[in-house]
C-alpha cells in the first residue's frame, strides 16, 4: 500500500525528516511513535500531498505522491492533529460541504453522509451544530470527514489527543472496525499502551530518523529479547542496584521510587540466584518478577530523548 524511499524534509537548516524509508502493508494499522519534533507530522503531511519533500520519493497504491497529488488526495483520508470545524454549520452540512468538494452528486452525498454518521455513532447529532459537540464527538466527526471519499489509506495524526478514557476506547474500537473494512491506517499517538494494543506494526522516530520498525513481535525481539526483570524494594535500593549490575552485567541499574525495570535474558535458575543473593544480603524485596517489554519500555530503550 505505502512505500517510502529516502524521504527528507528540511525547513531552512532544520531537518524534520531525515532519509526515511518505510513500507506499510495493505490492511495493516501502522503506529508512528516519537516525541514532539520527531518528524511524524511532516511525514504525514508529505504522504497526504499537503507538503512537498526536500528529497526522496513515496508511493501509495502504486501512485507516486509528488507527481500525482490530485490522485493521492483521492486515495488518502487525512485527519490532522488540529483540525478546523465550521461552528455555524450543522453536522450534516459539515459533511455535505466536504463531500461536495470531491464532486459527489447530491443524491450520493446524502447516502454517504447517513452511512458515515452511523459508522461514527453520530446519527443522533445529524442536525446539531458542530460547536455543540463534545471533544470526542468532534474527533469522530473529523474522522467521518476524512472518509467521505472512501479512501484506501487513512492518515491520522494524534486522533485520541485530548479525549477522555471513554472517548479513547470508542475511537479505538472505531479504528478496529475500519481495519475490518479493509482500510490501511497510519496513526501517530503519544498514548503508547493503546498503540501496542491497536497496531499491527510500529515505527519509532526520533530526530527525523526511523529508529526501528516492524511488527510488535519483531520489535520486542530486537530489543534485547523483550524480557525484563521487574523489582521493587522497601529500602536499600542503591545496594540492590549494585547487586543487579553485577548479576546482569549492566553499566547501571537505576531505581526510581525503589523500583526498577531492567533488561533480562536469563532463565528461572538465574532469577532464583539473583533473588537468593538479594535476600541473603538483607535487602527487603517487596516484589520480584520477570515481564515482557511493553511499548513504553521499548520506546525508552531505543530513543535518547534528543530534541531538535
């Protein structure tokens, strides 16, 4: 569905996207993760044919983005992080305006609007003014707007931004429904646990570069096997850290609020040996277990916290 080769975008001396190459399979949900300023939004705007790249090329469904932007806008539905709504329009009028911009006949627009409102659960708000909607409803309306022309690829920049927990769950279930309908979705978000549950593939960006990408399983495999040792002590955390440095062969084993999550590649015998040593040293261990890396752990491992 999507192929990117050596894509770059510069704003003066600032390089927002730096030699990015990526492949997104049809029917997948690709999560683009990164801190503010990582280059996610610039990448998405280029793919939506809203921003010209400085170098490199991208193809969507075989069409090159830079050479055929009109066709790309038919293939792509783009939902920006900050989107405009016309407060003096009703929900139905709002969607009709955007459907008309794709030269759809009036009769066809009416049918599509009804279907979209049902899909995003806003049928009961059809005649409500846009400015009367809650934040979550406006987000779903903007998603419906990006679907009016039935695009193959959805590019969603922080769609859950500012939503309460219930609205985030509703948005997540809606995206799963769109995937089941055959849509390919690229989504950026700072809510990492939700991305790991929703996405089939993940890419992590920092300083304009793609640090790592692949399926969730592939990324876990590449980050030290994806296993961790999770430990919490009542006190004497500094002494516990020295023991863990020695046992795990780490340069440091930092504790925060008497807790630590550290990379671990041993077996049950290793776990038993480490715990026995800590108890024999008189360290009051409150909890001690092996776990798997979640997306937040992986993000902290592969990024450096650098900003542009």
